[in-house]
C-alpha cells in the first residue's frame, strides 16, 4: 500500500512518485511551457498583456475520426490543432502570443504516442514563436478529443473582420484550394497519392498564413480563413457584408497534384470548392487595390489569386464554371451536424 | 438539391438556411456572447485587456462518465465546467473576465439538451459576471467532451501561488470537504441521499470561492483549490513550498450530511479526505494571521477552518486521526491515469 506520505515525496525524477495525471504533465507537457505558465504546476497561468495591443482569442476542438485520422502520426495531430488555431489568428491579422490545450486521451494509447504528440507541438512552437500557458489532461472512454485556445495580439482597431466586404470589392484567396479535402481522400485510399505526398501533407499540416494576414491589415476590407469549404465560408463574408459574391471556378488556384486529379476527373471540382481543410485566407479588397494585394502576398511569400468579386444583392454565393454558367453544387461545405 | 446560393441566403431566423453547426451556434451559443465576442460570427474574439491588471488563464476539460454523469441535468453540466474553472481563478485570487468553450457532442443528444445546457451557463454568467468570448462546436462518436478556457485578472504581483508555504505556516481550508465525493456515491446509489440533496448538489455544482480568493491576496502565503482530493492536493503545496504538512482529520470541516454519513460509517473518512470534487480553497497563512484569515472568511461569507500546519522536512503529507496517530490512506486522491 502506498501511503499518501510516500506518494507526495519529492524525488529526482519529476514524474516519479506523482499520480499518473501529474506524471504525464511533468514528463511531457512541461517542456512546452513558456513564460507565465508557472511550469504548469499552479492553478492558472499569469500573463502581462503586451501594452498597446488588443488581445485576439479563438478556440478549436478536434476529435479522432472526425477531424483527423486515428492512424495519423502523433507528431502531426497536435500540430494540426495548433495550426488550425493559428490560422484563425492569421485571419484576424494577429500575431501569436500563447495557447492553452486540453487533451482527453484513451488509456489504450501506444506508449510513445504522447511523447511524439508533444514533439510535434514543440517543433511548431519553435516555428511559430509561441508556447503553452496552461491546460488539462484527462482520460476518456471515447476517441482522442483535443481542444486548444489560442491568444494573439493585434494593433488596436487593425483586426481583419468578416463584415467589411462591399459590392465592387474583389475576392481573393491565398495559396491553393482543395489540397486538404483531396489529401483526406488520398489517406483513405479513394484517390491515388501524388509522388511528393503534398496532398496528404496539406490535410495533416495546414499552413497558417500569419505573415499574409499581418500584411493585409489596412488593405483587406474583410477576411476569414477557409476551414469548412470555400463556398460555405464565402457565405459568411456575404452575410457579414450584406452582399452577394461570385467565384470564377477556373480562377481558383489549385496545386499541381490537385490540378492533375481534377484534370483526370472533373467531377472532383465540387469537392475542391466545398471540401474544407484548406486553411487559406479568403479576403475582400477594393478593386483598385490589386497591386497592393499582390505586393502583400509577395512580401509574405504566399501566392494570392483574385477569384471573383462581391456584387450587390441578397447574401449568396454563385460559382461560375469554366463556361461562365453557374455550377450546381450538392453541398456548400463541411458541417459538423 | 440545395444550391449553395440558397444555403447562403440571409433569412429572418438566424439559424434557418445555415449549415447545422452554425445553426446550433446561432440558436444557442450566441445568447451567451459578451462584448468582444463579435457575435461568435468572426474567426476570433477581440478583447482590450483591462489596463493595469495581469491576466490569469486556466483550462479544464470534462468528459461524460468521467467528470460528470451522463444522466446529470444538462443545466448543471456546463455550469460545473464553468465553476471548476472559476475555482482556479479563485485559487489565484483573480476576478473573472470571460471564457471560451469547445463542445464535442454526440449526434444522439435529446432535442432539448443543448438549450438546457446553455440555460445553465446563462444563469451562471449572470451570477459570476462573465460571458463567452468564443469557442467551437463539433460532433463526436464518443461521449460528450467539453473544454473551457477561462480568463481572469489580478492586480500585478498579487496572484496567490502554490509555492509560498513555509514551515510554521498554518493550513486552512474553506467551506466543507468531502461533499462532492459523497454526493457522487449518492447519485450512483451506493450511499443514501440526504433530505435536502446537499451532497448531490455539491457534486454537480461546485461553489467557486472567488470572494475569499480575492480577500486572501497579501494574506495567504500559498493557495490552491481542492479538486483531486484534500490529501493529494496538499502534496502540491508541500512540493511547491519544499516542506511537509500535517492535517488533523478531526478539524477537517464536514457539512451536516457528511458528518452524519461518517458518524454512521467511519470507514467513509478516507473518502472524504481523498475523494476530490471539493472545489474549496486550501491555503497557507502565517501562524499569527489567524484573526485576519477569519476576518477574510467572514468578509467573503465563507467559513474557513484551520486544519493543520506546515513543518520542516521532505515534502509529504501526514494525516493525523482523531486519536493523534497517523492515518493510513489507500490512495492520495483522484488521478486520471
């Protein structure tokens, strides 16, 4: 029998002698802790907000089998969750500050799972310049269930919002669309893999467009990140701006492997336009700002493409096919319910 | 077939015409949204941090069947999660500012579940003076899985920490210990219910000691909230302070129904001391500060009781029974792994 006195004894291994939950935190999560996290050993974190900045806050959840594949490498799962949240900061034109994460984990995980999960997060913390402030680790009889709250900052009043698009504005998107949705089909075996693994990589590791979001402050009239599908998400910009939008499908930027798949099977085009998991920036800018937008993209190192525009009318999205006729799409995008 | 244009149409009902996830947010969560939440319709929330204050941040997760009973009233489930987080703020001496919440919900929930869940949160928002800043709602094939990140503020340098207890300090606890653990057994049918439902109520609805936490700033040398059991949690204060602690079991405050159960079956005492779900404040204060601590409790309207003290030595917890001899406890407290 372990007496409470023995359990509470201080020992050299930070994890030995601690109950399981605290051992996990000491062994794995503590190395992610940044300033203010108090070594993840207090009730809460303390943070001096950067003076003269507004805070930007977002939260996303991911469940195994819904948002990622249970067999995905543990290194990419935490990174995907972090990057999805970083993408929300990018969509506001904000810079990362820190994050809190909760993990609900089955007891049956492989022994090396958590270490590899944290390895991935550590790599992304270094890449994106932020660290853990706090969190919680619990057990679940269900699938892995993760939640992350991100904090960022932005100059007061400079945040990119969803409600500023106006008729006459041009519609732009960054990077390439459809890779994530195609990558999921590749991972499920229903589409052939590309040689470089680009599509699967884009499903597993979104690329938050933080530099572009920052460069669009004062330039874009509205912005958001594409997570649930280009068409559905554009609907949010339409509702926010009180106007309609048109997308020219032929202008939507596709990566080379996505181009190859759609060329071989044009029926994949609706999936590209509605599939989700893109994490690109979708934004409005005045029609005369084309040169400035292209310069912002170049400065951020991210291609940007004009794919359509906003027009007066009831909020709605019209997708024009390569022949100029409206495309009928069965579904606007991904919905969880 | 629903065209994307039709899906994106603006309509009178904020939920009609939206995909399921957004309809849920519009119908239910938006009424919880406070200033800065941007109606829960943007990528992130914007918050001007209160000038001259430090931010305090904590996150907790709860899973059905682990942290609450699947048959618990939906009204109490969200409130429990919010209060558990408020208790972390109380333990730091912080005041609430706002929160972000993610919900992973099975598709099979009863039709009225989410409305009742949000009703409970709305009541607690009014009681504790905070509102939702953001969140995410996803589906899960597993049990209900919730995560909440809370933000609070504290005067710079005034936060109560876990690492300040020193030999000679007195050990105090607020309210009553053991009600939550006994209440869980009552709800499971393994202990008889008290007439007023006090024990079950304490399991379902913790009482975050925010006023007391605030009153202890500058007075307590260390503090935390009791969530995983009195004995195990006291181990954290010992490790933080680099000293040992003694609890006099006879001094541990019990509610009248807990007293009655332990009197009838003294074997329940270890459960009271290690069972968890208390959400009371456990804190250290200089031995000479007794009058000030009692006054702080009186000002906050919460009973406080001196239950032992800190002594020099290797960090460990010793529980002295009513006869003054050390009690042997099979388990230090609740652990998730």
